[in-house]
DNA sequence: CGAAAACCTGACCCGGGGTACAGTAAAAAT
DNA sequence: ATTTTTACTGTACCCCGGGTCAGGTTTTCG
C-alpha cells in the first residue's frame, strides 16, 4: 500500500487538478490547496519544490493516465469486434459515455488550461502538453491506419488530421459545453465525429 | 474621430486581449497593461472601475466584433454563389484563411480563456461567453437550415449540433494548434469540417 | 528499543496586486 | 479667455501569494 507521503502527494495533485481546471494555474494558490488537503505550507514544499514542480508532476501523471485510459477503451472495443472501423466507432462511443458519466461539474483538460496560460508555465510543461497531444495523435492514427488497410476512405483525407480531429473535438467540445453549461454538447460532438467516420468509410 | 480617452481605452483593451490569451485573466496584471500602454495606475482606473470591468468590456467588444466578422464572411460567400451549401463551404474556407493570416503568434479566443478560469470571473462574464457561443450557433444554424431546405442530409443530424460543431472545431483547433505549436492544424481541422459537410450533403 | 529517515509545522520574508483618492494637466465647451 | 469636463499622475494602503527555514513529530526498520 501507498506510504503516507505518497497519499498526501496524490491528494494534493487531485485537488490541484480540480482547482486548475476551474480557476487556471495562476489563480490556483498553494494556500487553497493546503487548506483543502489539511496540511501546511511546509508540508507542501516537502512534496513539491515549487508550484511549477507540482504542475509538471500533474502533467506527467495525467499524460500517463490518459494513455492508459485510451488504451483500455481500445482494448474493450477490440473485444467486441474485429473490424477496425467498428472498433474506432465503439472507442468513441465508450469515450463519450465516460464523459457523460463525470458526475460533478464539467469535464476539463489540463492541456487546454496550460495552453491558455502558456506564458505562465515553463518550457517543460509546454513540452508535456505537446507530448500529450502527440500521444493521442499516434494512438488514434494507428487505428485509422488499420481502417485504411481494410478499405480506403471515400474521399482523400490525411490520417494525422483525422486523428487530430478527435483531440480537437474533445478539447473544443469541453469548452463549448462548459461555456453554455450543457454537458450533453460534448457527447453530441463526439458522436458527430462518429458520423463523419461512418460517411467517410461507409 | 475618437477622443483621446477612447483611444487609450481601446489601446488598453487590445493589450489586455493579447495578455489574457497568452497568460490567462488572473495572471494578467494591471501593471503589465499600463506599462505597455504608457500610463499609470490611476489612468487605468479612470477608464475601468476594476479589472473585472475591463474583462466585461473586452467580452462585450469581441462578441460584437465576431458577429460583424462572421456576418461579413457570409456576405462575401453569398456574393460568390446562390447555393446555401456552397456558401457555407466558402464561409469556412474564408474563415480558415483568416486564421492562417494572423501573423504573430497563434489565434486564440477569449471565450476559451474565460471558460477555463470560470471561477475567477463574475457571472456577467460567464453570461457573455455563453452568449457568444449561442450567437455563433444561431448564425451557423440559420445557414444550415437553408441548406436543409434545398436538400436533406444523407444521414439524420441535429442542426444545432452541426452548427455547434463549427464552434467546437474552432475552439479545439486553436488549442491543439497552440499545444503542438503548428498553426496549420487549425486550418486543416476547419477544412475537415468542410469535408464532413460535403459528405453529408454530397 | 532506538536511530535514521520520512513527513510535516508555523513563523517569517518579500514582492506584487488591486484599490482609493487627492491633486494636476490637457482638451472641450461657452 | 475662462470655465468645465476629461483624462490622467503619484502615492499610499493593505492584503495575498510564493517561497524559506529551523525545528518537531511520526514511521520505518534494524
């Protein structure tokens, strides 16, 4: 089991994620975090040597977490069907269901948070946000290549662009959903991506 | 011509927009703005009664500006063709070209900035961000309705969702472009929306 | 049991941020 | 030309945030 220190560290990271998604990185004060975590300033700086250090740890952690999540959803999709297109359609469906099931508040993404505060974070964090997006591109693109191996698309599209489109709709859908305070918009947008794939390969 | 006060006010708003898009609202200090504008703190508070007041003025201004811009692009599209679908395709094309032409830095959107700092801004600003998105929905939806009047789509899609998809791709495309530092991604994503429309009504 | 390592406390520093306001210069109005 | 309005300047205030540090407590492990 996790040591006491690891638990506190994790707790801080979870609290920080929520704060950053609602308030942004700059407006997330260490005071807020430690108050909610029930520790003191010294305790915070025992775990993280600075606020940026926390942000880096956060990005690293959620990059891994997303990789695992997406891989898992693909695995589940591949158990249901052998057709790459169907697998992709199931993947997006599962993803949309996950998004719908986030109970409290709206879904958010640290990549977007840090991107809109890019001048407030250091180079390592910017690299991590870029790396996350490129992870997703690679993962989605692999599946799209598999689809293309089975049957060509009805019109000529760039595989990377089609892969990025899913990230784009995720990030954009989150913003539009939150801006108008309607959670179902994100789900609908993801399903619209499915429609596009259907027409492209149907 | 604009009075001296109006000019300074505008200058402050322009500087503030850039700062907010790069650093976020919370990290945008009044000191930064007045230094760049060449005035002092007192001068700032002559024009805006608070930082939030500036943010509200900004959102109001850019909501109007976007409305005008989008309307203008539609007008230009309607001069080129009478077919509603072609008009929409031209509109998106013009929009993508505009985005490509922003010389310095990457495109950004205040709606996204404020959305990811929603707990840092007041209710009026949140209402203005929602109103902006709903403006776009109405504008895009009107055009989609015209397309549907001419010919039905090949698959059943919700007109509002299809309208929101353009906002989604815009917002998402901005984030993905900025995150990986490749401006052409946004353009490609917008063109992908065109492809979708093409397949949907082709 | 005892020592070493891990974990945390709480007071303090320092710079910066938003705000207020009294006074001043420049522009506009009469 | 004089008054009035507009557009500021300069300064002082207070709080808040990131970060430091010397020491205290709790775990872990031999």
